[in-house]
C-alpha cells in the first residue's frame, strides 16, 4: 500500500501523518491520531456527526481525504475549549440540555460555531437552516436551537 | 428490610430541580467514549458478508480463497456458531439472525464474517468468499405475506392461538384477542359507526451511532466485550449462551450509547465478533456501516390495521373493534399483540375487542422502537375517533374527554387502572392556548392521545460512601438520555447531600448483579427505586456508625439534612455529625460504608399523553410542514424536568418524521432501496418549529417519588396527531403513513375528482 505523507495543523498543533490515498480525513483523525471526538454516523456526508472545519470551512470529514489537507488549518471538537474554559456554545449546550445521547453533539458544536463565526446574530430560521446538515435523533432540535440562540446573545453581549 | 415503594408526598429540596448533567462536559468536548471509540491493542477489523437476496437457500459457502489472503486472521460462517439453544426458539432465531444457517431470510442477512489486520484486507477478503444461493420466492408486504399464495418463509411455523392448530405452516405465527363485553351488541347500539383500513410503513429508530463492539476472547475461555447497548447484562447473558460460555466468564462494558430507542436491545454483531475473536485469538472490532444499520439491524413493523368504532349521538362509545397485522421481520414475533393491547387503552369502553395477527416477511428481524407497536395502533384508533367526533358533531377533545379512562376503569387489555393522567392531559389540551390559536390558509389542526405501559424489571445497585463523604453510585442500567442526572438527584435527596457530591457510573457486568436493559421507560423508574432502597441502607449504616462514635443505641440516632443527630434530648447532647465526619472515621467504626439493593421494580405507572399539531399543506405539491406542536404528558414526577421535556420533544419529532417522511422502500426484487440517511430522511432542524411541552405530575402510587416512565409515550400520539391535522387541512382522511408529498397529492387529487 502506498501511503501519502501529510503535514498539517490541527487545533493549532503541527501534525504529521501518513495515510492511504483513499483514506477519509475522519479515519485519519479517529484511527491514526486518536482524535475520536469526531463521530461517524454515516460515512456519506448525510449526518454531520464528523463535522470539522478545514481552513475555516465547515466540512464533513468523512468526505474529505486525509491526503487533501496538507498545509491546511483544521479545527475539531478537541480544540474547541480553551484549556479548561469551555467555548460559550459548549457551556450552553450543557446548560440548555441540548444533548441527550451526545453522539451528534461534537458535529453540532462545530457547525454552530461555524455558523456564528459567519453570522453572529442569526435568526431562528438561519440557525435552523445553518444546522440542517446535522442530524440529531434525540432532542427534536428544540434545545439545540435555544442553546445557539443563547450563545449568540451572550457572545454579542446583548 | 424490603423497601416500602409507596408514594409519599414530601417537600423536595433537589428532586425536580435542573442541575447540569454529569456526563455533559465529556460529551461537549469529544472526550466521551462511544461504541466505535474503543480500541484494543492488537485488534483486528471485522466485516460481515451479507446476502443480496431476500430469500434464498445457501447451497455452499466457499471461504478457501479468502482464507489464503495475507492478513486474514479468521473467517466464520454458521458452522462456527453451533446451535446450543436446546429447543429455545427465541434463542435459535437470535442465533440464526446473527448468522444465516440454511437459508437467508432478508436482504442483508449475514452469511459469513472476516477478521483481518485492517479494513482494506477485510474488504478484499469479503469479495473472495463465494456463496452459492438457490434463490427462493420472497414476500415483503405484510398483507401479501398472509395470502395463501405467499411463499412460506419458515416450514416449521404453525399459527399459535388458533383452535385447532393448523397443520400447514404459514407466515402467521400467532393470533390473539384482547378486550371485554359484547362488541356485536355494542355496534347495534351505536348511532354512528366509522370504519377504516390503515397502513403504516416500516421505520427505523435512526440512532446516529451505528452498532459497534470490540470483542476479546482469550484462550482460557474468558472474554471481554466493549459495546454500545441498551442492556449490557442482557447482551452478556445472550452472547454467553450462544457461544457456550459460562456467563461469569464474559465481562461486558457498555460504552456511552449514541441513541438506541429500542434498537440496541438485540444482539446482531456481538456474537459474531466474539466468535471471530475466539477463532483468531485476537481482539476484534466490528462496526456496522450506516447501510448495514438500515438493512440488517432491527427496524419496526409495517402494519395493516382495520379499525371500527361506534358511538351514540351523545358521544358515548358503544363498541370498538380493531384487527391489527404487524410484521416481525423474518422471524416469529408478537409485535401485533403490543399494538392490540395498547390500541384502546386511553378509553373507558364497555365493549371492546382487538385482534392481533403476527406476520413473517422477508425483512430484517423487527426490534423494539420506542413504545413498540403503540404508535401505529394509536394512529388507527385516533383517526377513527376524530372522524366519529366530527360525524356526531362533537369537538374531538370533548368526545375523548367523555370516553377517557379513569381510576377504576377496566382497561381494554385487562388490568384495572389506578390513578392515571389521560383525563388531565385532555383537559389541559382543551384549555391550552394552542387549541384557540387562529389557523392560516391551507393549515389544519389535529390532536390525538397515546398510551404506554412502562416497565420495571430487575435492577441491582451499589452506593459507596468514599472516605471524604462524597458518594459513588454504581448502576447497571444504561443512561440513554440523562438518567445519571436523575439518579444523582434522587440519591442526593435521600442522603441530604449536594447533588455534585454524588457520582453515578454505569458499572460493568462483573461488578453488579443482573440488570434488565434500559427499555420500557424503566431506566429512571426502576433505577431510582433501587437507589432509594440502597440510599436508605446507607443511611441506616451511617446512623449505626454515629451511634458507635457517640456510644449511644442505634435507634437513638436520626438522619436529617445529611447529618446524624441524636433522636432527642434523652439520647444525649451531641452536635450533628456530617456524612464527611462519619466517613472519615469509618476505619474505626466498622469499615467502608455502603448500601446495596437488588429488586424487581414492580409497579411501573402507566403513562398517557395528548398532542396537538398545526400543519400547513401545499395543495400543488402535497408537501407539508409542521407549524406548531404541543406535547402534554403525565410524568408522575419529573425528577429532572429539562430532560423530561427532552424526552417529550424527541419522541414527538421521531413521530413527526414517521408520520411525514420516513419509510423503508423495498423493490420488487426484495432489496431495500433507501439504506442511507439521504434517502431515508429523518427530520432535520429546518423542518421543525419549537416543540412546546407541558409536564403533568400525577404521582405513580408505586414509586417513593411518584415517578412513571417518560421515555416512550411521546412517540405514540404523533402519527395520529399529524394525520388528523393533515386530514383537517386537506379535507381527506389520511389512512397511509407516511403522508409523504406524493401520497398527500394523490389523496387531494382523488378528492377533487369526486
């Protein structure tokens, strides 16, 4: 098997790995780098549980190849908190009970952060469409939307 | 001393508050370990070869080429899983479902499995296994399977519950009847009778986490299994039985579970992974793909239901009769019975009968799905109820209130009810602002009721007081949606200590006695009951130790607010001793302080809900969207109200998905055509409004805090609620779930033609 050698930046750290040419970034993260916070719900880009950002762009890491991310800047759930200080989204997801089983939570947090980075004051509709690429089967999305609304308000100091 | 489980009203300091859940931090930071997040040193990766045919005889499986592939460490077929089930039909079916024996019975049925050094090698190996099939005729439709011309799937299934027992095998494994009174007479007394036939399509629980396990069997016959499951003790017992292991030799550790909803109550891949590990002498990791989850885990039944209800003009129901056909997938099951038992449970009926017909089809083995079988039955009953109310000119809520079951009602499935909440949920619905809000163009409003039994079951719990006075609670029931928070609240309340001094963990199977799985909405009900008993044992022990420290009799000590106090001035004048002080001295007063309990948690309180839905339909396309939705449900006692709301909202939305979008689509070739989240569309955030909730608390008399189960009932009313809303919006009675745009459009067009 011919491997591909990749140098990249993940959550601010320089990381090097070798992977197969056809290996999804998700598998690299989970199986080669031990970063199991990104989840595989489908492997076909339909559920969003593996959401990460690559160069600031929200992607399903199951649809990106490890070989593609040389020189990129990748953010995953493992890098969301600043040490022991949670990102406001993380804090509000807990306090609003925006998670039940929690398998979709890392993907939702990454997607919600990407949304708020682009649009700090989204309407309910913009939140709902902004998160429509992430599936949650437990919550009915109610408390997820409320947690994002609360975070938006908090981060804007409103 | 056995626990007095009776409900006692008291002032609560912690139960009913909304603290942060203990596993929240791990779950928002990616630390929490779910099924596929486990790995063992030296593990192999396993994949399963699955049948492309819905029904075929296996003539031969040739694994020789695959075995020769470098990196392949073990291959198994059914020959490696000998039948040790000793005539136990359920266990034999379970075994056969894990690995096909003489025949494959559905598209996706496992026929062989490979463990290799990596996934690429395992994939190559699967392609090298040659299976010679003799293709047989198949049937996937619940009504078609009952026809005399249908291919018979099992030649050893003869209908139970029919006298005389048939001599010919068929796809109907059982019939049963429930009810009381004289239905024929009741219909003669009716002024109006409404009768319809309904169909509901098969849906999947749709948990986002695919099944995954790591099995590690050692040459000495001991084994370990890390797995996502709703019941690790049950998995242990069943896997041990199928593999011929002593139960004590298999230790199962449950991962965090990424959703189950009933779908992780059955073993599929676990015995396969264990058998591969045993053969390869290496740890084996086996994770299902999403396609496999759809094709070959355990979705719910599709159904065909005939429903007939009659009433007098004053709104009194005189008779109700339903015939319910549910498929159990490719194996005998009793899902129709659950439907028949729950169908009429909301009402006080003089004459009622429900007949269940169990059907076998070439689809995957049906598993429980949240209040299994009840939503489809409620869809049929509540649709007919709505039409009946309209025909006699009564408000649909008032019609239901008039006929609602109450304390003392003999239920349609047998038992006489204690205090129940159906009437209260209906009254709350009647007075809810949602009911009075104006509707827009092309919008309709519907409401419906639902019931679920709830369950108690076997439960075993340990509470240990640590040397600093904080407490660990080891439970054996999987936390599927926040039960660790509820359990922590109850233990904190009982011991009189802060919630954050209680740490609840899910223990592995070698640490506690058997626990039934988290199903039947039993997680919080049964575990908190056992934890109340265990806490009281702890308190008793704490009192003993305080008595020893003070050198007074044990019965002269009382426990209040987390402290031992002398019972009165006669007992002595001692300042209160905190749990921390007693724990610190435990080494001198008798050793570690602990409380244990094991029980069968009887007395689960039945649960009722009423839902209200507003829907808007586009008459040009048949597309619909839910505009407003309200859930009103009796919780008995909401231990952690936020997570009770979460159960209400989640169940409602699963039901909305079922009502509007979700369905298994099988082609004429008997193959599943939509085995992925793109084509099997579950609701997404932008499909929905906020889901309003109202928690009613009518205490369950059989639980010390009045707790009923809350997890399942919320999925029972939505099919009917949404269908009634759709029928009101379109003017045509919707009888086929899901009400996808093409079906709605067809119904609207048919109405126009009339």
